[in-house]
């Protein structure tokens, strides 16, 4: 989501010191990004949902007299990859050969997550285990004997609560003194050990992973490892492949189950005397809220409450109403614009240049006013609301809640992440669709994002506009929901393929931390504003060019029949032209038309629905082209344009027929 960042090394590192690598690995939502930030001092997206670490983050740090490159890998559940994130994470382990592998796991799920620790240790990697979220585990009454676990594993083990800075000095010391040569070895059944030995004995190439680990991955039919072995073993590759085929055929019925059961048995042995659970499990307030959030009977009302108070009242009424009224209506219209127009008129003698700067479509009087006076307060309140939900751990619960419905669209609950992000910025959300497992899911999600998910700024302006006409907001909401459901359902029927399995790690639900919320909000606002401001200025320049060459008027004339077709006045074409540059820019154009009294409630709601469904903005189209390819991006843009105009026509006829507005 955010671009790769590098922090500057702190002072105190000897000149010319060799920089060594530390790779942070582990399941999603166990606190890797928080630990990365604490070690490097850099900020990346610290999230409670999978997907934010898709792009690998790197930073540098200096401690204990050494210089380190810290790599925050995407979430992985096993060194046998299934998802794209897991492939990326393992690729780092295989190709970058980190000097230290910091395995971060959740203390509340020790038994389940230790299986991956076993895999990392048996692979011969220099592992340090960080048992994170200890504070939550202790609150639940769990007791973990860290020294005993360290003794059994034969590797450094640190109990930590990295969000509260607990355990960080011990982690730094362990990194600096990590010795890869010392670790325990774990034995499987005699039969499995025999199979492993036969395959591992044939390997003679130089590998990052141990022969035992490679043999197990080959037996699990890991195609990437098979290709790696074939490339390194030369003439011996055929004999190795034949041996693997022989063993997998012999164990074809239950190998994966047998291996899983054997690893679980080893973990149970490791945890004997290490983990003590209370006789009566204490249920925390966070766990109660968590169970309410995922159950349909309580989760749906909770979701509606979150949407009403967070999205409608906070973003719509406060952000798009109170703040926009003050910034745009008072600050710009009454004070700033008259002042800057006077200044420019006084120092610029050429009318055409004055028009460019402070005219009807001027860079300052239109572009800057839209960006700062209308869009910024809406985006700021939305990202603040989003960050609070994200830091609380609500989004993974929402994904579980909607999973059954999303399966009707060929998606899984995992797709709720880009969908919710789309309410912040569809461009950002389109990029995040790459975290979905299949191409089919990515295309369906991209279509739905492009069609029926308004970005926060567009949403805020539309909510502010329609809330003034009784019933208009309800008509707009129902219309978009219906189109979302119908198009999603038809997409799942038309596009071949099956919906993949869905699983997701649930982080603890907790009170959001103010520092996290403010940092995330600031970073997103900075990213968003840096993207929109140049586009708004460019749009103003193009509109100015269009005006002085009369091309803009011709464009409005060309669009006039389309506007008439859906029952809108000619002037509404201006908002749609604005929408080519940014959807929120187009919504702000509607805001101007509404304040001038040029549209009645029927036209306002038809324009709002059509504009919401209309072609993606320039930035989103470019992102679609990058993620889906030019052909798919063009087809999606054409499809949503046809649906938008058709829906606008149908809605206009429906309102005229029923007279509901």
C-alpha cells in the first residue's frame, strides 16, 4: 500500500561495518510490522488485517555495535507456500540468505504457530523466536515458561509485547549474538525419517535450506523446490525426481495428514511443562466483542452502528458538512478567494493568465479550493475513522462476517479488505486486490470497486448533497447496493472458476492506540494529498485550456444528449467531465451545481448514482492497467460506463413514474 521506506542508520556503527540482514517472518497479524518499526524507527502500514505487508518493507538499524538491514516479509503460515505473500516471504529466505530469521508468533496461539518454528529450525535457518502479544496472553490467564521453551528448542526465545515496547532490548541483544549452529533437532517416525534420508542423501548441491527440509518439501510436491533442485543437481535430477515419485506414490493416501499429525505431536511434546492454561478460561471484554462482531445476529447490527456513527455522522455530517462548510464556504469563499483574486489582478496584467490562476477554472480558485476546502476534510475524517477500526482489529471480523455473502460473488471474506479500502481510495484498493488468491477474484473485485464503491471524498460530498433532500440518500444507497449485488452475482456466474478456501488470522480486539491511529491517518492523508493535488492542478489547467479554445464547450455540447437521456440539465456535463480526472473532483462539481440551485432532488440523485458508477478516474484506470492489463482495464471502463448511463436512465424513469422524490 505504501512505498518502500528506508530509515537512516543511527550513529554509533563503526565505519565500514558489514551490514547483516534480519528477516521478520510469521503469520499475518502477529506484530511483525510493529517490531519492524520499533527496530528501524521507520513507519510502514501497521495493520490488523492481512494485505498491508504485501510489498516488502526494508529499513536499517544499528545496535549492539552492528549494522543491520531489517526486512519485513509478508505473512506466511508455512514454508510450503500457497498464497502469493507466502511465496514472496519464502523467496526472501531462499535468495537473500538472512543472517537472522526473527520468527514472530502470537503467544495466545502458541501451539498452532510453533509448527512453523519447527519448519524453520529443521531448515537450518538462524532462527530467533519472539513470543509476541504476551500481555494479551497473560490477561487471558496463560502462563508460558520462556526459559524452558528456549531450552527445548535450542534457539533464543524472547517473550515480548512489542506494541508496548516490552522485550525490545532482549530482541536486539539476541540478534547481535545469534548463533545459527545451535538448535535442537526433531525426529519424525522411523518410516518418515527413512524416506527423508533416502531423498536427502541424493542431494549434493548447495542450498539455503537443509536437505531434510528440501526432502519434506519435495514429498509435499512443492513445484518451485522441485525446479530449484532440478536446476542445481544436473544429471542427478532425474534420479531424485524418480525417488520422490516413488515415495509420494507409496504415501499417496495420507502423507500430508501424517506429516501434520507428526508435527503437532512434536509441538505437544515441546509445550509439555511450558504452557499452562487456567482451569477456568477468563473471557476478556475484547473476546466478547470479537464474538459479537463475527456472529450474524450481533455482527450485522454492530456493522450498521459502525457505518451510521462512523461513516454517516462522523465522515458525512461532520467532515463533509461542518468542516467543508467552514473551509470551503467561509475560509475560501469569504476570505481567501477574494483576497487572492485581488492580489493576482493587481500584479498580473494579462487576463488570460489571471484566468488560469484565479478564473472560473483557476488553479487556485478551483483546483486548490476543491482539494483543500472540499476533499481534504472529508478524506481526513474518513482515514481517521478507518485507522481507528483498523487498529481495533475489527476488519478481520468483518471479513468473517461477510464471507458467506461474498462467496455468492465468487469472492471470499478476504476481499472485504480492498472493498473497505475502496471507500478511502479506489486506486489504493485496486492495488490491494493483488492480495486475493486467484485472477478470477481479482477481476471481480476490480469490477465491483470500479463500479459501485465510491471513494471517501466522493462519498462525503454525495452524502452532504443528498442528505438535504428527504429520501434521496436512501434511493442512492439502495440503488448502489442493488447494482453491487446484481453485478457481483452475475460476474460470479459468467466468469469460470471456483471460489478458493478462506482462512484468516484474528488479531486481538483492543482499544486503538492514539499514536498508531494518528500516524496511520497522517501517512495516508499525506499519500492521498500528494496524489490528488497535482491532478487537481492539472485538471484546472486542462479545463482552462478547454475554455480558452472553446473545446470545453464543444465537449459539453457533445455530452448534452447523454445528459438529456438520463434527465439531467446540460450543465451537469461539467461534473462528469471533472469526474474523468477524479471521481471526487466530479462530486465537487455537483456540489457547485447544487449550491447554484441548478438541480432538483430527482436530478441530484440521478446524477449522484450515475457519477458514482461512471468511468474510473485517471489514477484508478492507470492502476487497473498496471494490475489487470490494458485490455481488461479498457473493457472494465467501457462496461461500467454503459452500466452507469443505463442505470441513470432507469432510475430517472423510475422516479418520474413513482414520484418518490
